[in-house]
């Protein structure tokens, strides 16, 4: 097999690394190694990078800390956990590792450390895997710059989690450790990977055009006050959906307006931050502009489960090659917090694709493309599937 994933819950870092390497039964060269570890291994993060690098000598190694570590069909939400994922491609794939940081320059603040090979990246044969520190990395600026300068090049990954302040989310690159910014790898060539981004929401009501807005505030939808439109939709809902609206409402913004109808995967989901009864306005966690199409959404465990499974099934129907391995970047608000039981996302992926090597972690923000553009998400499962 060109991919391997082994999860260990051994108490010590040394034992966990040895356990993963022994059970992987890997033979031959390694192109890419991904390593995810729980906060219990934080103080030995550098040891993890150096031990795995020395043992398998990967062309590129990336890793980070996760509040929950995913390995195959398990999501370890408490205690020590370490997962080592290894991959190799039959054809030549270019891998360029990089470390990005925000620095003060003569022109102001700028992201430094971009790989030179990014200028050669094309959407059809390029992919970026990125792991970032949520306290020190301007992820919105990073994604905005990539969307503008390298349109169509996908970014998949997540924000490290488990730390409570800057410096507590170690990032691994090669045999080194970084405590700020982001680490990543640009893959160019026949990587043969596809992404599934499940935002876990279900639309209610109908799509409506924003007719008046300011910054992140929706003032009018379809020529009426936004809150008035919402109230009309709410009155027509079943009691269960009315409860979901009261528990937490979301707005989906259509990514591409050049469609006659909109379906699952066409919306970028954002939270409703607040409502103002006097003005009838809604504030959301995204800038909006007049002319955009939006639709209200709700989320619960059943909806999140159905959304992930439906998207995985859709991916299988439209892609003939089977998935041979996967990386999962899931929100730390999922797992038992959302579903009431462990291992949901990991088991859903393996129920669809089979017992493929899977690794990942629960992130403090998930990266993945929607509608051809890269975004940071919340409460999302961002899955990268590698083909046979």
C-alpha cells in the first residue's frame, strides 16, 4: 500500500513513536509524513519530529498538536494520542515545504516565507496542505492572497488546537519545531486528491437576494427587512426546526451566482452573531454586499451526519477512482460535543471508503475549498481523499 496510518495511545512520547513506527510495517521511501499529537505530547514535540524523520526519512514531514487526534476509525478526545500517516506516490510529485510568518516590512505587515514554486502551481495538479497556529497566523489574509494570486489552487488543513495561548500549539516541519505562523507543503504533479467539505448544515426557507447591507450586517433581503423575512420563514417551519433556529441560526452565502439553482456545497456557511429588532437587521460573521444570494441554515447532529455522508456518497458517484487514504480536519465542536458519541467523522469516512489509512485532528478552524475558493470554516469536517 502506498499509504499507512497508525494511531498510538501509549503514555510516553518515546513509546508512542516506537509503537506507530513498528506497526506501520512500512517499506521503501516516504514522500510525505503527517504527524498529529495530543497536548499530552506537547513538551516532546521536537522529539516526535526528529524520531519520525530519522526512522522513515520522508521527503517532507508536517505535523501539529490537536485537541483530539484522529487515526483510522478512532477519534481520541482525551489522554495521550499520536498518529503517524505516511504516503508515497507512484509518479513523481514535487513537494515544497514552507513556513509562513507575519512580519513588519517597509510596506507594512506582510506574510513572508512563500515557496518560490507557488508561481508554477496550476489548479489541476497542485494542492497545499497547511497547519497553522490560531494565535499568531492571519489565516484570512493567507487565504485571500492565495485566492487572488493563485485562483483554483486548493488549500486543505486546519488550525492547531489544544493550546490556550501563543506558543502552546507547536508546529512540526521536517526535523524542526515552530511556535508561530503556519507550516505547509505545496504538492505539484499527479497527486490525485480530491476534497470534501461538510459544513454540517441544512437550508431552510428559500434563497433570497441581499438588497441592503453594510459590512457584515444584512439590512434587507428581497426588499424587506431581514428579520421580517426570517420571521415569515420561522412561522412556516416544523416545531423541531423552530427550536434549531432558536438554538443557533446560520446564513449560507452562495459562492457562484451563475447558477439557476443551488444545492449542497454551493453555500459558504457563516454564523448569525445577533439581531436588532428596531432596524430588522442581522449581523453575521462575514462581510456581505448587495446582490449576493443567501439562505438561512440550521445545524444539529442529525443534519451534520446526513450532510457528511451525502457529500461522501456524491463524491464517490462523480469520481471513478476509489479513495486509498484520507486526511481529516474536523472542528473541535464536533465529536462527542455534537454527536453524543465518539469517532463519528472517522467512522463515517471509513464506512463510505472502506478501511483506508486515515489521520487528522480536531482543529480550531478548518481549511477547505467551497465553490472553487478557499475558506476557513467552523463546525466543519474538511476531508482530503487520495485516490488509488
